[in-house]
C-alpha cells in the first residue's frame, strides 16, 4: 500500500482525500499550535488509527518514511485577499512563503526521498509564483540528490462535481515521470438536474417520502436515485429543532411574532 504524510494539511480535507484514494496515512505534521490537528486526531476512525501526530517548530519535525507527501501550506502569499489587504505581504517574497521552504527542507530530511510531493495552493501561485515553484523544486533536488519531474495541475472544485467554484493549483513533484490525462466528466449538472425531482415533495415534513417526479438522466447515470422509490428523510424532527420549526411556521404564513 502507498503511504503518505500530511504536511500542514490543517483540518484534514486533503488528508481524507488521500485516504479515500487508497493510501495509508502514517504521519501528520503541523507547526506549533497544531491548527486543525485536533480535528484530524478526533477523526482517526476516518483517517486510520495508526499514524503519528507532531506539532512543533519546523526544525523540530521528526519525519518518518513515506512514499508521498501531501501538503497544504498557507497560500496567503499569492491570494487575491492578501493583495487587497497588504500588498507588501503578497508575491514571491512574502514572509508567509517560508512555510513552503519549510516543506522542502522537511522532505529533504526524510529517511528516504519521497517518490511524489504534492503541494496545494491558489492558482496565482502557478502564475505569479512560477519562479518560486521552480526554486522549490531545485531545493528538493539539492537536498535529496534525486531528479524530480515538475507538473502544474490547475482545477476547479465545481468542474469536479463539488458544490463551489474554487480554483486551486497543485504543484506536483515526482521522481516517476507520468502523463496527465484530462478526464471526461460529461456535461455539468444544472440545479434542476440535481434536485428537480424533489420539487413536488412536501417541504413541511422531514420524514421519508415517495418520489413524485421522475429523476433526471444525470441522477440515473450517477446512481443517485434510491431504488426503493423513497427519498431519504432527516434524522431530526421539526418539533425538536426550533430553527426548523420557525422556518416552517413562516412558510405556512405564521408571522405573528
């Protein structure tokens, strides 16, 4: 099984993706304070039980062997939000980018050089920050004595079936040369494709209901329709949730208070 390290993965979304892709988490490293570390530690039932957690200064990280490093260091050096707030903290020379150098220094101290290192950031890091990305690759090669192929992967969460338009960049450094294939996801689903068959249902109940409208072709193709003919309900009844109860009252025209 391919093993991997979470390096500054914070709350663990990227980490969970690695586990769901079939890899085994062996360690998670964060700086002092351990932002997000508690969330991952409390979700070992999802990430696996047997992995090391260390929150310390970058120079004190004690790396273990792993095939892959998945990293998500702060991207504020290239974020458009940083540009609008303080332009001195934006760009290749931004102080926060030290975390990216810490990543390469860490990988260079691993017992064996990682086969693949993936670092996620905002897409500006692939444009404004391209010279820095090349320098980071050079640092890793210098420290490990290995040759790394460099790939730039740009994607949008919405284009991959996610619920938001979130453009991200992945710097992929690999000792194994490989091609990058463009997957064919077919046409994107519209809102009506995704939930149009729920429109005729009774919004006043949170229990299970029978379908009243046929599913879209997109729902059928993606196996997102219950074969028993019923739509799943919610586990919380309206009478036990005051917020939901009030929303239902307003929908029924009860606006006395």
